[in-house]
C-alpha cells in the first residue's frame, strides 16, 4: 500500500457542504476539523484528507442508520464532481465514460488508486486504498464504488443485477442493507 500525506493531500471543498448537509447537523460533522460551522456554506479552501476522515468519523457517530454513507454515495452518483460529471455524462459510450472516471476521479478522491480493464466480457474496476483508515476505511472504498455503480445505472438503464461488487473487507453488521443500494450481489472478504 502506497502511503499519502493525509495532512497535505487535498480534495475538493464541496465535500464539506455535502457531508454537513447529509445529516442535518453541520457543526457536529465538522467538529475537530478546524472548519467552523459558520464557514460551511461558503467554504472555499481545499479539504485535507485528514479533515475528510474526521468528518466521516463524526458523521458516522451521529448517523441515524449504519448505511447512511451509502445513501449519500448514491446521491452523489451523478452530481458534485464538477467537470468530471460533465465529461462522463457526455461520453459517447459507457466504456469511454468509465475511462473518464478512472482518469479523473483520483483528483477528487486522492486516497484511492483506481485501475480498470476488460476481462473476457466484463469490465473490472479495482480500487485500492492508499491509506489505512481503520474505522471508516470501508466507506472510503464503498462510496466511490457506489458513485461509479450509479453512473452505470444512469447511462445503461435497466437491471444491473448482473454486476457484482467484491469488497476485501469483512461483512459489516449491516451487510444485508447493501442490496438496497447496489441492486446486485455484494461479496465481502473477496
């Protein structure tokens, strides 16, 4: 696993507002990040990965359900990615859209390494964490995977049941809820 400097590596500031709005308790979400609750609406500086991790930990603590982040990730599927959203939604084919996603999503989500390739009749997207985020590490992988999954659902309407999501981490206590968000088999410990 390649390491990243979580205090210097930055990501888009849109995550501050999105995550703070998600749970309706913005002050609690940004607690301990150095971002004031009064700054959230117009926060203009990049967010460090360290700040993002703290916001995820805070949000996970106050969330009403254990799958809150999957709901958040599903809503981000088509939105909030700036020029990347425009590029992948206007790509002429699903494959070219995946190429755009894999090329540019690391600038939005710098704590993951992405690799995509064709294997037989299947497109495989591999996601590898570049940091050990212990208690929120599963979210770091699952949310971007769900965003990519939502893109496929948007561009290719119809059943996505033939897709398959394989996650390396063990099944969480709320694993039965994943079918609701992904609409296809989700395998843990893969």
